[in-house]
């Protein structure tokens, strides 16, 4: 049984606007989502690694009024494989913010696989996560380690070496679909190997085409036309086999949070409700 269904508030969409945050929070509450994943980089709540107290209080009040449950997404550019002091400091502060808003998880993007050629990169990431796991335990928040261009099995190896109940895998289905297609690995095998242990799932759709094959196309509207990269499309717009995925989830021991990740609200505002109904129907038997 899943814990609940949530939706992301995208960093670039709100870009520090508290009014935009309030509007999205109200919109998602009205649609019936259980959780909302809020972005520390998009909220205007941290500058130079320092939290802004008036903004925290405003966010706390808004969340309390909404009655929604919360997860927090850390900055996409925090990268423990680089062993930068600032990354540790910023993520520590992100955990502190998460505790202030009663978040259940805080998402960390696993460092890019390109750094695997650096012998110390994985070790640095593992040791930093071990250190942060103590802070997470103190605050009662889980760190969700998300696959970026990794296989789920690679993320699991990192989490197992950290060896803390407060550091768990997060499976981003869209990321995984692209990575497996690009690397010639079995998407369904990689998905199923992580479902029993992961704490959170991110769902969106795409066409499984890596940007690495289309370096000259970087403009977002054209990327939609060509179907390139992690487009964060509504379910059913791409080719990810969600009917089978929902069956795998139900057949597994997964009991975490499911987050729908659609980033472009201008294009897809009217698709959120249908996606929520689909997820509820497939994973909760139509309840809610």
C-alpha cells in the first residue's frame, strides 16, 4: 500500500515568487493530492546557505492552511561526488529547513555517473551521506537518493554502503527509462530491483531519448517536438510502459510516496487531474 500521492512544485515555475507558491499549493490541494514536493531552490528561502526566517514562517503558515503533507527537493546542483564543502553545508541547511516544515523526505540527486572515472568520487559521496545520515536521524527526516543518469542498482550500491535507515533510494522512472535506453540495460529489471527498498517514486513520461544524441537541440519547445530528454510529460504522452509499471509497484513491497513530476504547467495544467485519477485507480484500486 502506497503512503500517498503527491506532486512537485517546480523550481523554475515559481522562481522565488511566494504568490506563485500559494497559487500552486491551493491548486494541488483542490485537485486532491496528498503531498506536495517543494523546491528549496525555488522558494526564496535560502541565500548563500542561510535560511530566511520570515519566508520560513510564511511557508509554514501556508502549508498548515493547506493541510498537505510535505517532501523537500534539494538543489539539483548539490553534488557530493565533488567533495565541496559548500554542498555539505547547503544540504545540511536544507535538512534543517525540511524539519521546520515537517517534511518526511529530502531529495538528493545522486552525483553524475561521469564522475565515476574519478576514484575518490563515489567514496566522497558515500562518506558525506554517512555524515548527513546522523543529521537526518536527529531531525527525523529521510534522505531520498535519486537516480539521475544512473541505474537503480548503482544507487542501491551507494545506499547500502551508507548503511543507514535514514538514507534510502528514490526511483525516478523518467530518468531510469532514458538511462536504460541509452546504456542498453533492461528498464523493467532495474525498476523491479529497487521497488522493495525505495522510499519514494517520481512519475512522468518521455520518449527514452537521451539529450546526448541531440546536442544541438537545447531549446525546450523544440525538445518537445523531437521528444528529447527528460521532458516531464503527463502520463500517457510518452512511451514509458506505465500499465506494466503500476502492476510491478502493486506486486512489490513498496510503501512509500508517489510524486507526479510535471514541470510545464503552461502546457499541461489540465492534465494533472487525469494523471492523479490514473495513479489512484492503478495503485489504490480507485479509492479517493
